[in-house]
């Protein structure tokens, strides 16, 4: 479906990315369709995997998570089974919110949240360092988030 997206599909994606709670009637009006074909397009975009879900974005600090940190992890071995074993472990830890496999000096970058530094140390950093295949962990604390723009930039193609 990727090559088959037209400007209207891209407008739908842009609007839904900006406001996932928009009603179908309002979405249809914004993209220049009537509601039934708009809903059909949204369902087709969901089925094709362009839209992976809808969620509420929470304020971490208001929810009690004062600390955001990045943990850069280097492994001793990078065989496929070693990578899967590491990933299986960190996927179970609720304070680890994002995990990226990297190229370069480090093997993984983890984004973590915690109520405080001791929780971060106990529930993430200490557990990472104790994993048998972990060679090193470098932690960077976030002082201030300057930009947070979830999603992707969407440019509407000319018709």
C-alpha cells in the first residue's frame, strides 16, 4: 500500500498523528471527504500497518517519574542468540521505555524513566551491569527535554 498512498491518505495520517482522538466526522472535513470513505481509508491504513495504534501521551513528571536517562550498552558478544537474550531481558523491565539496537561503538541505546536515582540504579543500571553478556553501561541523565515531536514528518505530495 506504500506506493499506493495518495495525498488524501497522507493528509489523514498527518491529522491522526497530530490528534488521534479526532472524530471521523471532523477528520473527514479536514481532509475533504465525507465520513464513510474517510473511515474506509482509515481502516485500510490500519490494516496496512501505517497506523499501529492510538495512545494517550502522559506527563512523566506528573505521574511520578522525575528521572529520564539514556543507557548506552556494549555487549561482549553480538551473535544473534546473544542479541536476542539481551533484548528478551530488557523488554521485561517496565522502566525501560525504548530500546534501539545501534551500529558503532555501542550495541544498544535504552531510554529509561524512574521516580528517582536510586530506582534507576536498582531497577535498570544495576540489572544491566549484572547481565552476563554486558561489557559496559554508560548512563546519561536528561536535564531538560528541548524538543519532543513524536511521529514522523509528513509532507503531502503534490497531486
